C-alpha cells in the first residue's frame, strides 16, 4: 500500500528535479552584438517607408540593451520626410530562432537569429525631440525560424505611424 503512494511522489519529485534543469540552463546570461550595417526597410499602410541602421549589444537573463542607429522616413514617391538617429531605452523581448544555421546550411556557430523587440527614442535631425517608438528586428538565422518571418525590421511610432510591413533587411546577432 505504501508503495502505491510512494511511486507518484517519487515520480513528481523526479519531474520537478529533472524538468527544472533545462530551464535553468536556458536562463543563463547570453550577450549578442547587433549589426544592421545596410538599411533594413519597412512600409506603413499609407505607403510611407522607413530605413533603419543599427549597431549595439543586447543581453538576455537579465535583459539589457545598448544600441543606436539612424532612420530615414520617406513617402511613397521617395521624398524624404525626416531623417535622424535613434537609441534603445529597453529590451522588451527576445525570441531566439537558434544559431549556426541559415536555411538549413551551416554557418559560424556564433551567428544567431531571432526577434528582438526594443523600446527606442527617435530624434529627428535638427530637433531635440525624443519620440518614443518600438523597434522589432527579425533575423532569420537558426533552426527554429517561423515560416512567416522575413528578415528586416518593423517600427511602430504609436499615434503617429506604424511601419508594420517588412520590406527588406540584412542583419545578424553575433553571440559573444
């Protein structure tokens, strides 16, 4: 009779002990360089475009980011409406897609991909304005890339404009 109650208890303890080990391993600090050397682009529903460059570093567990770059906002006919700089204020989320694989082919193991979401402040040239926005960077490196993801960026400037259609990009996260 005692064995009947002991087996579920032992099983429960084993699940807790062995089930927690991978979670602890996955929760280790990871630091990455962020590189968007060529402009990554996105479009807004009204046809406006934005081009963004970036460089910096971000870490997970705990989350932190030091990144900056430039932006160019143009209308559908290519007329530049605003240019400026941006800097990150917070790492909101990072979803890893893996490292060392690009479309099934091996690449250096420190090259990684994922979805990076940052709070940023945009500063248009010639002003001291700091406009809050959210910048998402998508890198398609890894063996867990969702089928619907495209390489590039999205930039949401709440109550102003949402560049939510990824139109092009080339970026990488390098694990250091």
